[in-house]
C-alpha cells in the first residue's frame, strides 16, 4: 500500500475534468427533443390538473361561505327571539335527579 494516499479532494468532478466543454454526441438532438416534448406534455397536464383542483377549492370555499352566512343569520334570529322571551329564574336552576335505593 505504498504510494500517495487518496482523499476526497482526489475525486474527479465535472468541473475538474471539464466535461462541460466536451462536444455533444452527434445525433442526440432527436433524443433531447423527445425528452423535452415529453416533459412539456407532462407539465401541461400537471398545470391542467392544478387548475381543476383550484376550481374545486374555489367552489368548496364558496359553499362554505354560503353555509356560514346561513348559520350566522340563524344565530342572529335566535338572539332576537331570545331577547323577546321573558326570563325565568328557574330556567338556570339545576334539575333534581331522582334516586332509588336498592336493598340487598
């Protein structure tokens, strides 16, 4: 095991071996065009799915807003009707629980 000791800095990288300056292989343009077209089609489909999802979320939000408005109106109506009713002292009193004793 004589010789120079290898370290992480000895690893060849694209920058060190200047791979970026290598000429492209002839005829690979068709492969790159195919790959780019597939990626474009995939992204367009993903965009369409996202738009559908966004529309669905918007409709759900509108439905929830309508439900909230109806519930708020119902609460307001019940508050108004409770103000007109006379208050009784016994209405807040706890109800008595009937108990029965069992002899063994």
